[in-house]
């Protein structure tokens, strides 16, 4: 199967997945206690006002009619209109999604160098003091809840030392990096141990294969074998896990964006759930799902390019 056909098939397979996500999200929001119109206008609004708003947003129709209307609009690219902000959902997503994407990419940039350095250092010194320390720190990193770590870092580096802002996104690119450093660091500390354990295991597995001994017997240097053979062959399993981690980062942005008041998709999602803003929650969930699908697709393509034996 050629690469173009593979990408086309995967995108077509994404359609029923997104359809299923829309059904589950819609059902959960409808089943959530609370009246979005009452939350919007307050308890003292007249019945006429409530009825008019229900009719305006189509919330007075039967559930199946509401969903069919939502799917029909979705097919034309219309994600609906926010109940809370009174603007199109697509406009809200366009405002908040770049912030979350910036945070995720920032976290990845901070994560990759220590992952490679610690994994190689640990694998080459298996069962030594350095390896034991790295593995112990990894266990501690996994044991610490992200939200608690985020609060701790904000308190120490933001409030006590005053080195970094503890809220907002900033108005310029340098300000973006400054404002999002602590949120990215909070997530990175949790992600690094997972990837280090995976890459370390893959490196040890490759280092014990017969081709390594064969290469050394033929006079190839240890560094050359490691750089050209061991490391590339070890990246593939870590790369597949990395795709799952990116999906977690998108979902985990809800935590750090709420703690640091970052105006991204995670914070928008939390506020919309509390306000029962159905259309925003559904639109944001679909965007998260589509992003995850595209990341998985990109990883599969990269895996095929790294190792020709991987057939897409």
C-alpha cells in the first residue's frame, strides 16, 4: 500500500470515530444535570424569556432532533453558537486552540532532550549507580500528581521567587515562552519518566542483539554502531508511545491551564462544562479527537520513513 493511499484510508476511518465521539459527547452533555438556559439568564428570568432562548438555540426540540440538526450543521462546518459567549464556536476555538497547541509543542521541546540524554546514559550504565538514580527519579516523577506539582511550582518559582508569571499567556512570543514555562515544566516532569523507561528498555534490547556483536567483530566502533543502528531501531517503540503521550498532553492541558489560568482549550472546556455550554464542549471535543487522529497518523508515517520494514 502506497503512502498516499494509506493516509487517505486513515482519514476516511477517522469519520466514524469522530461520529462516535460526537454521539458520546452529546449524550453526556444532555445527561448532565442543570439547565443551560437557566444558568445563562438566572433564576429570575421570565418564562417567556427562557422559552424564547430555548427556541432560538433549538433546545426545545426532542433530543434526537437536536442531534440530527447538530450533525447536519457539522457537515457544513458549522459547530454552532456558544450559549455563554454568544459567538460562533469556531471563533472561540480559533482563539483558544493556538494557545493549547503552543503549550503542547513547548512541552515536547522541553521533554525530548532529557529523554534522550537520560535514556542513553541509563542504558549504557545498566544497573549502575547512575541507572538506579534515574530509575528512582522516574518512579518519583510518576507518583507526583500533575495538579499538585503545578501548584507547587507556581507557589515556589512564581510567587516566592517571582521568576515566572503564574497566569495568562502574554502578548508577544517571548512573553508566551515565559508565561507557559511553568505549565510546560509541570507536564514535562510527568512525561519524561514514561518515555525514558520505554526508550531505555528498547536501547537495552537492541544492545543485546547479535548484529551488535557482528558489527564489532567487523571492526565497527561502538559509537558508530550505537548512532547508526541501535538508536534508530530503538526509537520506533518510543515513537508509538509518544503519539499516545501527545494525546494525553492535549487532554492534560485541562489541568495545567486551569491551575495557571492559561486561556487555552482546556480552560475553555472546563468553563463550558460548568456553564453547560453544549456546543462549545462538543466542538472542543471533536477538535481534540481530530488532533489526536492526525498525530497518530503522522507517527505512523514517520515510522514508515524511519524503518522501511514498517508497511503503512
